[in-house]
């Protein structure tokens, strides 16, 4: 009896997870919250995450509220990958099948499982209206009463606002970056000028020579950045100079 049970468990553990394609996507995900891996078979990172993902798929295979599945972007899932804007592999997305969000968490089994447990729950959606509050139900009723043309126009309008907001942010960020770089350059030039006119590096060198051995100075004098005016190459010992190529051994070349 025990051997039969072990055999059944072994078979169940090795059942191949269902691959989502454009043909079965709607049927399998209908009314459920999903956690999906979009991948390509040749992808190295996809192979690395595969054991943890397969374990997660097996754990969630019989769940009534959530679906954990994979989409092969090189085969029957290519249309889905294009539809959901997949640009790299693997890409993990979750949520309402009609409006997926990017997953940005860890990729070991514990992180994936914790996230799935927290998020793969019944949520308000067109397929689960009973889970919606009055505000969401009113919005659904309003959208359902609109024509396809009006819905498309509304989507386009909102997406334009989103893109405009993102462009405004990127423009502001670029200006801040330019301002930062200008301020950084000005600061470096100011510091360099202060050091130069005060012979600061020479000052610190002499202070170090006069300080008793072991005295803790206020700054790190071992890292003195000598200007060209402070150092005469003629004062350098031969050991301080780089070796001639003719003097270098095979290991040094």
C-alpha cells in the first residue's frame, strides 16, 4: 500500500504544468488572480528560476482563486507576450489577467511563495463583481454601457495623460541631472583651487614629517593627492618609476 501511495505522489509531483497560450489563456485564468512567468527556453536566467517556479506551480495547481503558470514567448504564448509588453526574460507579472502588473521581488522559492500567498486572492474584477465595492461596481456599469469606440478613446486619453506625466518626470529628472553635474564640477574646481593657492598638499606633507610617530592626525595623510607643481619627477627613486618593458619578466607583461 505504501509503495502504491509513493508511486501516486511521484506521478503527481512530476505532472507537467500547463503552458498558457493565446488559445487557453482566457479559459484557465477566468475569474482568478494570476502569477505568470514569461520566458524563452534558451534564456539562462529562465533556466535558473525554473526549479523554484515549477515547485510554485505544483503547489498552486489546484487552487480555486489563483493561477501560477508559464508562457513560452517563442511558441504558443508569443501573442500573449506581445500583448503584455514583455521585453526581457524571464518577466514575472501578476494580478488581474486583463491588467497585469510587474513583479519586482526576489526569485527564490520562499520569496515567490510568500508573494503568491499574499496576493493570489480573489479580487474585484469584471469576472468577480461581487467582490467590488459600490464605487467599483458603478464604474463597471458605466464602462459596460459604453461602445467599443468610446472605450478605446477613453483608454487612449488616459494613456496619453500617463505618458505625458512620465515624460514630464523624465524631463525634470534630466534637468536635475544636468544641474547636479554642473554643481559637482563647480565644487571640484573650487576645492582644487583652494588646495592649489594654499599649497595644501605640501602643508600636510610637512605636518606629517614633523608629527611624532604614532600621532593620530585629523585626516588620512597616506592618500595625499600631489599636484604636478608639488612633485618633481627628478626626486623619484628608480623603484618609484614603472619598469622598462625590456626589464619586465614574462609574468609582468
